[in-house]
């Protein structure tokens, strides 16, 4: 609700400073959450109880089934009854291609973010890693309009505007800003889940950064892949920031979704949702 009010101010042409001042309570809450989570004490894994894994698996499958079956069945029914499949190709395909390309670019950068956090935790640079994590949390938690205004202030200039703000690069950076926290958490989690025996062997062997990289390669590969896929899917479904920053001359699913919702075009909305579902299913 708060984010919607800020977006309304922005659409009406309100100066960015006024929107920022109107959003200070939401920013303060996001900053407090980022500070708490960034400083939350964490310990490396010692061992996992054998009986806990099956219980967690059954709980996860139960929640997944309840959360997805009914909405998915309703959506599929609407797709068939409202002619969305016939309209999807000519209406939404071009915008979907550009949207997923920008999201994939953010996913590639997210893979590097995950590897960076993994290396920082494994190397013992906990304070630096926590400060970076707090920044990612803040960027993800503030209302989307505030994030969009901040990115615009940073890149909409004579020097950075033509190569960044006026090109799909701004969309890649926007997706990374909103969902980079997922990559950071994945990298941190991979480092904390490293078996104690391997941590001890690394400490004995030494070798600095040259020895650290090969030792972390298995965890880094998995964390990077998971981060790339997750951020790609989340970026493809982001609407508020993408709708505010999309460069002129490009087709984006976000703006098409907003226009279709505003003008009561359910077939177009359903077609875009179908594209997101296909990509999310493939990623999963």
C-alpha cells in the first residue's frame, strides 16, 4: 500500500525529493530490518540431525501443493476460456523476449555476487560481508518507486545516461538491485554449510586466496547457478521498478502488463503470466 501511494506521487510528476521525503517511514523500516538481519549472528554448520531432513521435506511439499494447485488450476482455466493463448504470440512475445534477456543479464551478475559473498565468509571477512548484505537487504526492502528514483539519480546523467540509463543496462541493474539479496544469501548459506572437516583442512593447508578458490569451487558453482536462475525468474516478474525505468524504444512485459490491467485487457495479462510461468517452471 505504501509503495502504491509513492508510485502515484511519482506518476503525477511530483519531484523526486518530495517523493523521497514522503517515503521516509518505509525507508526507515527497511533500514532497520537491513541492520538487524545484516548483524544477525551466524555460525557455520556443525552437523545436521538425520531426522530433520524428511520432516522439512514433507512440510515443504505440503506448503508448495497448497500454495500452487488452486491458483494454477484457476489460471489455466482462465487461459483457455479468455483466448489468451491465441493473443499471446502477436501481443506479448516481443516484450517477453526483451524482459527475459534483461533478467538473464541480472542473473549473470547475481552469480558473481553469490560467489563474492561465499568467498568473503569463507575467508573470515565477516564484517565486510555483513555490511554488503545489509546494503542488498535495504535495496530489496525499500518501496520500488524509491529504488527506481535512486537508480535514476545515479545513472540519468550526461555521462552515464547514453550507455546505461537509455539502454537495457539500466533494467539489468534494476533487477540486480531488487533481487541481489537472494544471491548474497545463497553465497553466505553455501559458505556456512561447508563441512567442518573441509574448513579445518583449509586452515591447515593455508595458501591464501590461491588455495581458497579451488577449495570453494564446488560450493561456488552451485551457489552461482542457483543465484543466476532465481534472480532471472524474479527479475522477469518485476513490474514497478521496470515500468518506471524502461528505456524508450524497447518492449517490456512490465509496461504491457500495467497498461493491460489499467485498460481491462485480461487476455493480455494472462498471456504475460503464461510466459512467466513457463520460464519459472523451466528454472525450477
